[in-house]
C-alpha cells in the first residue's frame, strides 16, 4: 500500500534521515523502532505531511503522492499523537465528530452516529459526554484513536502510543492495534518499546541514528 523511496531529512547541518526505503503492505502493522533521537518521529512526521522531507518519493497503491499536498478531506493518513492532543474544552463525542463535520462535511447526525459506533467499538460506550480531564490515559488514547478513525483513513499512524501510559495499559493498546489489523487497517507505529513492537507488528523497521 505505502512505499517510501530515498527519504532524506536534515535540520541545518544535522542529518536526521538518510536514504530511508520501506514498504508497508495493505493491512500490515509496521513498527518503526530505534534509539532516542534516531529520527523515528521525524520520519513519521514526513510520512504524514507534518514535516517537509528534503527529498524522497512517496507512493500510495503505486501512485506518487505528496503528503503535504494532500487535501485534508482526502484523509488518507490518520495520526494518533503521543500526547493525544484532544481538545480540552470539547466532550469525547465533540472531539470525535469535529473533523468529520468540518472537513468531510458530514451531516451532524451521521457524524454523531458513526462516532458513537467507534466509541462503542473501542470500549468507550457511555463516555460520550465526558471531557478529556475526566478520562484516564488509556481512555484518552482510545478517544484519540476514535478521532483519527472518524476521518476514514487508509493508514493509521501512532507516535509512541504507550509512552504516556502506565505499563499495565500497554497490553490494552496492543489489543486495540491488533483488533484494528484484524479489520484490515494498515498501521505504522513509532515506538521505543521493543517488547510492545514484537507484540503488535508484522514487521519492524529500525531507524539508525546518523
């Protein structure tokens, strides 16, 4: 599904990524691992269009695409951020329905119906009216996943999905990722936790520090 060829990225005189090449198959979970500072998150940010690559080619289903040039409504790649990035002044349901209504132009009743379905699927049924400050770390993580899935992406990316969680919640996140894989979702997971990577991943890509 996703192919990256000769990705390079530097900040000033410091090379972060050099000649990165990888392929992610449809429905696969790929874990991106490496030591702290190796460039894992930078790589993910280039793939998702949050950072501009210096050079390289991105292919989706064999066709070239520009991660930064894609319209938000295309919703090809979804992102679950390390610190969740939920809107604190919005309820769980409002966090999940905001982008589908504003970006995808979904009718409010459709966006709400689909959001409730996602929340139920992720074990958050009955939490729709709560606010982020009322949720545990694991619940915030699941709301962030629901929000990303609400945009109907082809690929879902996670930046260190277990770093802000207690160790006993890591298995919960692993089950969520594996459950989504069983539904056919292609996923990229940046993690420093090799045990977690081995639990969830079909393949592992190690980023080497430059």
